[in-house]
C-alpha cells in the first residue's frame, strides 16, 4: 500500500485543492489499511474457533497446525496494526496542520 509520508511530501502545500485531495487520499488509504487489520482479526477469530474444535476432538496434530497459523497471523496483525498506528499519527499531524 501507499506510504502516507511520501504522499504528504509530494503535496503542493500552497494549493488548497491539492491539500484537500491529499486529505481524502490519506483517509482512503488509512481506511483500507484498517479494513485489512480487521480482516486479519476476523480470520484469527475463526481460526481460534477451529483450534478449539480440534482440541475438543483430541486432534492435537491439527490443533498444533492451527495454533502455528494463529501465532503467525497474530504477529501479522501486530505488525500491520503498528503500521496503521504510524499512518494514523502522520495523517493526524497533516490534518491538524492544514
């Protein structure tokens, strides 16, 4: 996805229309990234349900695989969540300034 810092750096700060266009573009990017983080969270929730089912069935080999997947996606959500937080901070600074 696009880098908000780069978008801001390439915006003509003397052009009100360019600033408004950048604000809208930033909003769309942040929204898309937030949707992606939400989708990962939903996927983790579904995998956790499957994990619990495999444990109930005493299928520990499958439970281990689902647990590994859950850990990997948990790390992914943490990473993407931090990226999103950084983008939100940059967007906040830009919108407060302009």
